[in-house]
C-alpha cells in the first residue's frame, strides 16, 4: 500500500509559533505600556502635556497586543479547520485504499481457487484416462491370437483401411496376421503381437516380418502392431525398410476412438 504524508507537523509548528509570537507581543505591549505610564506619571506634575503624550502609548500598546492575540486566534481556528478536513480526507483515503486492497485480495483468492480446481479436474481426467488405457491394455492381453487380430482389424477399418481380412491361422504364430488396403489403395500387411509391457519386440521379429511381406505378392506397406514397444535395433530396421510401428498406446487410443464413434 502506498504511503501519504500530510504537513501536519508544519501546521502544528506554525500554530505554536504564532501563539508564542502573539502572546510575546502582548506581553511586550503591556510592559511598554507600564513603562510609558510610569514615565508619564513621573513628569505629570512638571509637564502635563508631555505626560499625556507619554501615557497615550500606554493605552495603544495593550490595544495592539489584544489585536494581535485576536488575529492569532482567528488564524489558528482556520488552520485547525483545515487540519480537520485534511485528517478526514486522509482517513477516507485509507478506508478506500483498504477496500481496494481487500477486493484485490479476494479476487486473487478466487482466481487461485479456480486454478486449483482446474488443476484437480485435469489431474482427475488424466488419472481416469490412464486407468482406462491400463484396463484396455489388460483386456487386450487377455485376448487370444485371433481375437487380438480382430480387434486390430477393427481399428484399421476405423482408420479408413479397406478390404481388411484376417489371415488363416497356422500352427504357431502367423508371419502376417492382416491384409488390407490403405486410403491410396496400396496393399498393406500387418503383423500383430501380444507382449507384456516389459517384453520388447526385437529387430529379428521385424526383419522376419519384412521377409514374409516381400514374399507376399503386391504388398507395398508394412505395419507392425504390438502391445509393448520396440528395441532400438528394431526401430532402426523398421526405418530402413519403411515399416510403420504401432505400440500399446496407439492401439488403446484407436480402440477408444472406435468405441466412441460406435456410441455416437
């Protein structure tokens, strides 16, 4: 809060000085009057006219002192009134400033509480989304090979792929699980693998998928899908042979969007 300083000290000092000067002048006037009166009385017998001249100031000096005293009292009354107005203005300024400060503090508190509420709501949404993804991932891991392939096939259909078909199952894992066509009509081969989050896809599996896809006639696009993630070597092989890698987060998000579109 800013500070204000009014010249109250100077006003009080001025009033005190004027009072001292006025009372001093009155005292001096009375003293001079007494001296002139005594002088007039001492020469009254010898020179009456001079005595009258000497006594006259004895009457004028008290009158002058009284006039000065009355002038001081009038000015001090005016200054006291001005001081009262200044004090009232100062008090009003402090009251209005305190009200403004209180309003600013209340507004800042409301903004802080609203921000805290937004943060709590955002954290709650993030926790709910994370829990939903964890639950969806657990559900995916509980599917068998064919069910997982069908779930991935639904995602690709939702993403705009056409002619989506699941390859016939053979003994062991299939080299290619899904064949479909992208928006440009290019034939796409998809491999699906259900792995726990801590079991990473190795580069050998990506390379095996590439070899199998090259033996399939007309395949132009390769997509590897897993519920875990990939080693650095697997990522390098995918980049080399232009293989699109999808992992758990991509599958879960795709399923959530698919579910939302069906509910709409």
